[in-house]
């Protein structure tokens, strides 16, 4: 069993925020891979399914970003899994918009969701970094990440999410490099 977590904030007013692109990614994966119905558990919304031969639980914490680690910790404890089974999808300021990179472990770079998971579980988990770009100045970061994607970005956002869903089997198999390469190729097409 693998646990794939999308980071975001619950509620309709946050739905299209850049900070919620992790939620968007797991929603697309659930749709494209015919996951089961959404269940309220682990202080969030969970869906079970298969990607290729791998059993995967998708989780969207309902705790708000700052407490994401609590929901993730509950799910890992329930299934008696370590952080080696954990993959977290999150927005990344330090990547160009709609670039997708996989990283094992590392710091949180000020991301409150990653900081919370680090506090509960430590930093040794796989991260799927979803580029949202940087607004240019640190004083603008908060408004930027808590702002909606621009109309002009919607096609690129849909293309990125579709590519992630289509290539998710490589992540499930643990082939991060193939996943990144194939997502990048789909984004060029």
C-alpha cells in the first residue's frame, strides 16, 4: 500500500488557489484511475484504488495546510506504514510554472504543509513538486500562493494535471525519472 497525499486547504474558496494544486493532482489521479468513492477518514478525504498493480490510498487532509502532518500521520499509523510509502504532491514556488519534479526528502522551504509533515513524521518522504513560479518578491508570496490560477494559465494547468494522471503508474512503480521525463514530454506535445 502506498499513501499519496495532495496538499491544499479545504473549502470552495480555496479550490482554485495555486496552494491547492496538490489537491487538484490527486483528484485527477482518482478520476483517471477509477478510484473508489471519497470517504471521510484520517482527518481528511480518502479514496482507495489501484494504479497498475499497486494499491494506493489518495488523501486530501481537511486540516488546513498548517496541520497536514496530523492527517498524514493518522493514515500511516492506521496502515502501519513508514514514510517510505508516502508521496506528497505540493505547490513549489522555486520551480517554473507547470514544471514537475520528484524529490526524495529535503527541507520544507517555508511550505507550511511540508513543515507540518516534517514535524509529525520527519523529512524522509517523496515529494512531487508542482511548479507555480515565484511572484518576484517575498512580500508578494502569500497573496500569490493564496490566489487563483490566472485564466491564461488554465490550459497549462489542465495539461500538467492530465500528464500527472496519465503517467502516475511510473510513480506507483517507483520509477521517478521515467515519470518526470514522460510528464515533460506530454507537456511539450
